[in-house]
C-alpha cells in the first residue's frame, strides 16, 4: 500500500535515488518489479541476530537525505532503524497510541495518524510532508506482472481443464499470524460451505490461494468442499500465483495482503472484516463489498506492537465468529449476477 506513494515520489523526483528496505520475501517480490525504485534491499530481521541486523543497517549510514517509515510501522525497531541510517530528514506518522513508547520522537518530520483515512492516503501524506507539496492524485495499487507470469497462469489453468468461459472465484482463507492476528481469520468450515454453495448454484470453479505456510489450511478447505470444482494454488512464485488470481472474476478474502493484491488487479473483492478498521484497509480503487457485523466494539485493532486482544465478556472475537456464510455468499452472488 506504499506503491501509490512511490509512483508519486518518482513522478516528482525523476532523478532521485529511491530504494526500499524490506523484511519479508513477498514484499521483495513485489518491489523488485517496481520500476520506480532503484534498488531493493531484503533482510530477514526476524531470523537474524541483533549484531548482524546492526551491521546491515549501518551500511546505509549517511547514504540518504531522507527516510520514510512506511505506514503502518508503529514499532520501536523501525524507528531505530531509520535513526541509525542517519538521514537528516526522517519521515513517519505520529501515532495516536503508544508513539513515544515506540521511539516515535526519533523521527523529525511527522504527520498525525488519522483513524478515518486509508493507509494509502496516509502514505501519500507522508511524502507530501517530506516534499512540502500537495499531490492532486491518489494512484492505484501497483503489482506488475510479466509474460512469464501470464504463461504460468495459462498453463496452470489448462492443467486443471479450466477454460476462459468458466466462472473462477478465488478464496484467501489465511492472513498474517504475528501478534495473534490469526484470530482475524474466518473459519475454514465456513469457507468450505461457501465454496460448496457457489459451486452448486453457479457451477463456479473455486481456487484457494495462500502462501506456503498456509498449505495445510488450503488443503483442509479443499477437502471439506469435496468437489472436482475446487483446487488449491500450491505451486509457482508469488507473482505467478498473482497471475492466476488475475483470472478470477471474484475474490473472497480475509483482511490480508492478497486482498490488497486483488485490489491492485482490479478484481471484484468480497472482504471479510472482523476487528480491523475498515477505513484503514478497505480494498483500494476497485469494486468491493465489505462483509462485517459492525459491532459496537469494532474496530478494536490499532497500529501498535500490542497483540490483537478481544475485550468482550461474552464471545471472544464475536466479530468474526458470528459472521455467517449467508452474508458472504450474498455479497459474492451480487457480483456474479452483475456479470
């Protein structure tokens, strides 16, 4: 969700050196394709020692005029990395919660977090603050594919005897697991029931997506659907899988990175939202339907290092556990009928 801001930075500063530092392989794959960046540095901070992490960071000492802590990044580690890199201008959000505790004061160019604003818009505002200008556009998310990716998708679907006339519906039943975010997931049995109904009523083909760490989850849902019209997408790189996603007419997803990639592909997205702030993460610049209970206690997730916690006294994470199949089915069916 920083890709629109990168595009604006490059348009405004055509001769600048704009690099990215990422800590997840998926982010590396996304940004390596981005022609607006000069270089992408990938470092697995989560599995490296503090000493090796420090050595990695210090290579940037004095190299940059400015650094931007992409929103959201309300953690002391991110602020410390930016500070140690030594840029004179360090741009970040001033978080409404736990900002000082997470060393937010190490940044010297800041905008105040706004709970009513989308993450894309906050990232654009960070760049506006750095450059002291006002952009007159808010670009789409950007996820470029190449001919090899498209060829993989064509061959993959051909192996499954899926044709262009088939109604393809994508599922992403996973999401991040750090900080207890696994609690944001809609239950596998509900995804399975949804798949069975969409196959029965529309003869759709269901493609189940997710990373390697979600393989067991994907296989479980496919087994529960128990149909020759349900398949897991379990081989190929992220970009190749995204090329397969592009063939889906509707994409049903938890609040996840693949939900945003589906938005970048301009798919029709059915977003299953529990404790998250919809203003932050609604699918950007694409047709979408939000399925949420809109409980009085929602949203309870905020951008901080604190793990996701439900404070209800009755049913923990009621916002996702009582979100029924009928609601998601109706949203998906509305998109299908439009076509």
